[in-house]
C-alpha cells in the first residue's frame, strides 16, 4: 500500500520513555494512521503521495498537554508575581467578568492552538466556560483535544445563574459528543472550594451518564487544604473520595499538597493526576512529590495550565522545569529521570487523554500524531542522548507537526490557522485589558 | 553626526530593571557606542549608514551570562541525572582528561559563542583550562567576554603538573591583558576543596598584581560545607574570608549554601555572587536564598554554568527558572519580581562583569550591546508587560544582535561564525565521547 505521507532519513525516537534512537528511520502514514515506523532499509522503496525529508531532524510523537484554559492567552502577563487567592479574586475573575465572550474565547483559543502546535503539542485537555467556542477553535486548528465545560457555583461566562451550571454542561456534551473524532467533550468542575458537594455529585453523575472525563483542580494550595479541613473532611482528596467522585475518569489537576494517604487513594481509585509545575512555582502554590506518586502507582501526566499563570504553553519548558525542580525538591539528582519525564509528556499523557487507541508511540496502527525537530542548532549539538529533549530543546525547535495524519505545521508555517488575523484580533481585544 | 547603525520604529526597553517601554523608539549607534536611545520623534530625521527596521521587534540591552565553561558543550547531555561528586569524578573529569586539547577548546567554545549569540547573550564570563583558546574563539566571534584561566591542584589540560598552575595563569594574563577591548583576562580558582590555601592565596596575589577578577566555585553543595568544616573553618565563605581573599574583585559562584553570616561577609567585602539556578537544580545541589541575599545588599548576577550541567546556555531560560524557583523556595510569589531578575541578567550583570563603562542600559554614551526580539509570535501575544521576557520569551525569539556596535547576528543569521563548519567539527569530536 502506498503511504499518504512518508518521512524519510530521520533520527527517530519512536517511544520517548525508552530512549532508543533509530539513526536512519522513516515513518509512513496512511489516512490518520501510522503504517510503518522504523529503520529506512526495512521499509524498502515503496512510494508515497508526499515525502517529507527528515534529514537533520528528529521525529518523535507529539506532546500531550493535559491542562489548560485556552482563552486565558488574553490575560498572559496581566498580573504576574501574585498569590493564587489575590491573583484569582482581584485580577483574573474581574478580568474574566469584563472580557470573556464567545468571540474572545474563539480567537484567544485559536491563539493558544497556534502556540501549542508551533511548540509541538498535538493533544491537549482544556477546561473553561463557553467551552463550545474552544472546541470550535481547536477543531478548526486540527488539534486533538479534550474540551471540558466549566462548572462553578458562581456566575460564569455563558452561565449567569450558577444553578444552571450542570444543565449548561449537559447541553455542551449533547452538542459535541460524537461530532468530531479529534474533539472529545468532558466536564471541568473548578475545585472543591468553589463547587458545593451537590454540584460535584451532579457533575459526576452527568459525567458517568455520558461516559466522559471530569477534570477538577484539587489540593493546589496550602490555603485550600485549610479551607477544606474544617467543614468538609481531612483533605480535599479524601473529601472527593467520600463524595464517591474518584474513579479512572476523574482527573485530579495539581495535587501539589497530596499527602501519603491521598496518593494511596488516587492510586487505589485509578484517578490520574496532572501536574502543572510551572504554574505551581509561579503562584508559589508548592510542589508535588512526584517520585512518591510514581512509586505508589499513581498515573501522572503534565500540563502547562493557562498561560496567565505560566506564562507560556511550551511543553518542552514544562518538562525541563518539572525534571529539574523535582531534583531540588527531593535533593536527589535522579529523582525522576529525563526519559520518565518524556514518557509523561507523550505515552502516559496520550493514555490519560482517553482517546481510543492513542498510545503516544510511533508504531504501525497508531494515530499519526508526529513532530519533527530541527537538530541543526548549536544548543542541540552534540546530540548524545534524547535527554536533551528535556534539558535543552524548546518548542521553537519544532518545524513540522502532523496530527491524525494531517499536516498542520510545515517548516514552521501554520497550515490550519490564519496567524496574522489571530494575532491582530487578540491584540485588539488586549487593548481594553489593563 | 550621522549614525553608523539606526534601529527604527521599535518597542524599546532601555533599562530592563525599570520596565518602562517606549512604544515607537529608536537607537542610534556610532562606532561601538550608543549616541541616542529614546522616542523616534525626538531623534528627528538624521541619516544613518545602516538602518535596521525595528517594527514588530523589541529592542533591549544584551544579556550577561556570568558563569560558564564554554568547551564543555562537547559534554552536553553526556552524563545527566547524577550527583555532583559522581558526575565530576566518574564522568566529567575522565572525559576532560581524554578529550580536552587546544583544538577541542577552540571549536567547542565557538559552538558556545554561537549558542549564546543566537539566544541574546552579548557579555559572558568563562572559566576553563587552555583558556587562551576560549579567548581566541570569543574574540573571533565578537563576543564581549571575561576569560578566566583555571587553577586547580590536580593535573589539568595544558598544566600537567599542578605546581605550575599559577605560573600558567600568569602567562595567560600576560598574553591577553590589553590585547582586545572585548576580552578581559581573569583567573578561575576551581574551588576551596580542590585548591590548597597556598594556591588560593597565590592566585589572589596574582589577580591583585594584574588587577583582574578571580572567580571561584564556593558553597555549592552540602558535601562541600561538610568537607570544609572539619579541617578548615566554619564555612567555605568564612574560610575564604580568613585567607584574605574576598574583595570586590573576587566573584563567588553558586553560594547555594551561603548562610546568614556568609551573606553578611559577602556584602561587607563587596564580593559579587553569581547564581546558576538551573545547574544547582540539575545536580540537586540546593538553592540559594536570593531574596535574603538581595536584602543584605549582596550584588548578584546570573550564569548558566557549563552546558554539561544545564544543558543549555539560554539566559532567557535561566531567568525564568530563577524567578519561578525562588517563589517555590520561599513559598512567596513575590519573592523576586520579574524586573529584578531582568536587571540581574542585564544591568547588574554588566556592572559585575567589570568592563569599564558597561552599564547594561541603552542610553547615549553606553557601549552598543543590543538585542532585538521578534514579538510577532503567539507566545509573546499580547505583550502586556516586559515580565514576559522572563516568563514566556526564549533565546530563539532573538533575531538580531549587536555587540560593541558590530552586527554579529542579523535576522537569525550568524555573521561572525561559520556555523556549519563549527557544528561539523564538534560532531566529529563527539563521536569519540560516549
């Protein structure tokens, strides 16, 4: 069978968690699926409709960014160097009340999609309000995405009366379930301190009814631990467990302050954890004990968080900071090796995203989510090991991106997004935000 | 007077520590010196031999990277995820014994120069052996550099017998003092645990005789604190103080474990400190208390360290990590604000580098060390504040670099380095290093 796309003569990293490099590799793609990934000479001289010359490039699976709030690109750098409570209550929530509307959500999410594609992210999970506009933006960009409609017990964009929050989420699920193979709808309950017990339970009931994921910020700050402790139970994670909410489809974001017992609960319930180390650093929230989480068998993915608390969506930076900060946190230079960090951002993340058959490995039969990096650069020379993808590479090294077999970035040029229009529209909106 | 180079219509950040942006600015350069930096309309329509269109760009002072070991680009990623003692004794020192020679030092330093220029560094301080080859490489690249010849009580490249180490350093100073206005020779005593008291004192005597800086790794790891404590004195910094070595020309690198009293000594003696946060994280050495250092009046600069312990020479990454990690370390999101981090990497660093009149500010009469960044990118949009230079920008955003009035990078193209030859030569050497 002839391939639609053939990537030739490339340095190939088929499975980032394993770090084996194939020196002269090729990848063949038919439709949305990889039909071959391995040494060139074993593929033979079969033809392809489109050949991408991979010389001087490294080809690897696309990165998976499992937590974001795409429209918040508008608030990038708006209120840096502040505490979470002050940042949320006095800056972000008021800015959202004034500036979030469907047009803003669509264009600012398109900007986020551009930033992620340019830096090698091919799968993401987002949580926001007016999420249908995020889903449209990501669908138009060709990004593979979990789009989760926000639920919070406060007036929110598109849901002026909080008593309608779960119903609004149900309408969102109705609109998007089964509509686009690259867009998987889900729910996003903001946190145990902004959602009442009944709200959390109704949200989880809805998620179970539709068989979709429920994302929730939990155990993010020491203040949250204190807030939950008095009225609700020993820890935020035990609180969720007591409400019957934790299972493999409930994705716990942050878990910065998860204690030993919390991790046992998360491992026992199979609830994934998404760490956002740069956001946790920037807001001085704290740092999760990743080696202990992994030792206990918790499944962990990585996310950038919204870019108002980061301020970038570059997963290469997230990997680097995650790896290095864990070494400091544990005063152990082997705390989490680079190849495990790479696995979290590719194979582990792909599994946690919940797209059927999405393994984050380049192998026959897998979805064709692939990125090519330019190795002809001083900061990647010499290239002794794939560790450099964590400790030296950056999103700007990505030149070409394929998602589900579709070229979305070619030699640095975005093919699915009008970037000039997007930058201009977001800049025009930003003038009003100061 | 007509300018040699005129940068027009640019977003101008003349003094990064102050964060005031000029929307439509220009910079005029005559010879090696800035003759105007400010609003376009106040410059009038004077002519220039060369006009650089600054539309869509941010123009700011070049970055100052005050600690590196340039030839170690050859060992980038060679031995990641190891402890300092193991990394040094079992990997780096043996690799250096086998592979360091003048040709290696020249080409690997040229690679470092390329990486630094491409990522916006215009001034650096280096410490290594066979440092004359580093100085040649940096001179050829047009980089402004302090080049410090290494002194250690072990056999070292170019100094097989350690009893010759101070004499070899004297020859280096003789060769380079006053030779090139952009290359300032200096000394680099490796550390208090690898240099005997007499070696340290002879090195400092030599530095005083030639009026040059003496760099030294000190208080880097907890093990070093323990090693010094028994035979030599309470702390490594008190040890150096007792030897009479600390003054404004002794630059203390790392100081990760400097205690309250150590900081008082450093402030009292006016000895600058260079932090290398990414190296300290990667080797799990620990983290300095930067807010306390600054509060006590210690002058602090930033460095990347050698790229075997980082593994990149990108100062934008170093700023980002430094700012964020201090927030975690102090659990305080305002620990060190972004603009102070920017000052450390520009104005403070320029002062500490010790080049006469080098202030790291874009203003008339200052040396013309200038970088231009491309703002037409999603991850820098919207550009509400110069904080984004710390929290979102990367070295790859740099397009054009001017050092001492000379264009060394133009629209991403290196003008002083044959990058293809450099990459090929380093790759050829790297094959033998595994």
